[in-house]
C-alpha cells in the first residue's frame, strides 16, 4: 500500500519569511515533474535489485533471511565476549546510534549477565593507532567477532582497520 507524503512548505515562502530566504513560486515550478522522474528512477533501481533497503521492513517477505540473521546473532553471542564493528562514516554511525538508542548507556561496563549474556559492543570509527591498540588492551582477539562494514567493499580506512586485526 502506497502512502502519500504531504510536504507543507507554506511557511518557507517569500511572503512569510521575506525575499532574502523565502521560496518563490518560480523556484518551485517544475519540481513536481522532477520529483516524478526521481521517483521513477528509484522504483526502477528497486525493481532491478540495486537498492534493497526499501524492503527491509517487509518482515513477511524477508522472514527466512531474518531467521538466518537471528541465528547468526545467537551464534556470535554464544561464541564471543566482544563484538567489534570496523567501519567509517555511516558504517560506524548507524551501529553507534542503534546501540545508544537500544542499550544501556554504559552497556559495556555491565557484567555479562546484566547484558543478557551478550558480548560487549565496540565501534571503531577511525584508523587512529591508539584507538586500535587500546581495544587490544580490553578485548582479546580470540574472543572477539570483528564485523567489517563498508558500502563499497574497498574503503581504505575500513580496510586499514581490518588489516590491523587480521592475522
């Protein structure tokens, strides 16, 4: 079911906030057609499987995949004391935001039982040698699952992080 989104820009118009910063009708002319074209391009990319994030919330369509992900998560939780995300930019910010939103603010300082028998979570968001070395002071690599996240698959900083821990 398609949901229409309405955007009320009336308070951004020139008549409301002035000529210096306000939008004019001529600025808005043609945007509707441009929006249709962009929407069409996005739908085409979605249909071709190029962008899959649209279906992430479709639980029925992705049930088998979600079951597989949950099983992998349980396996990681049983096998490892630490879970480390290696990533830069959004590949690090996403996990940081989710952890802060869903976990205790000082989650890693809680004992394992208080963490629900789950590993500690660390997100390394840059290639600072001190950051990487300090992780080794608190997380034994043999007890750590390293999760490499990179959209392109060849982000230099993320690959540098990976190589620092790869043995």
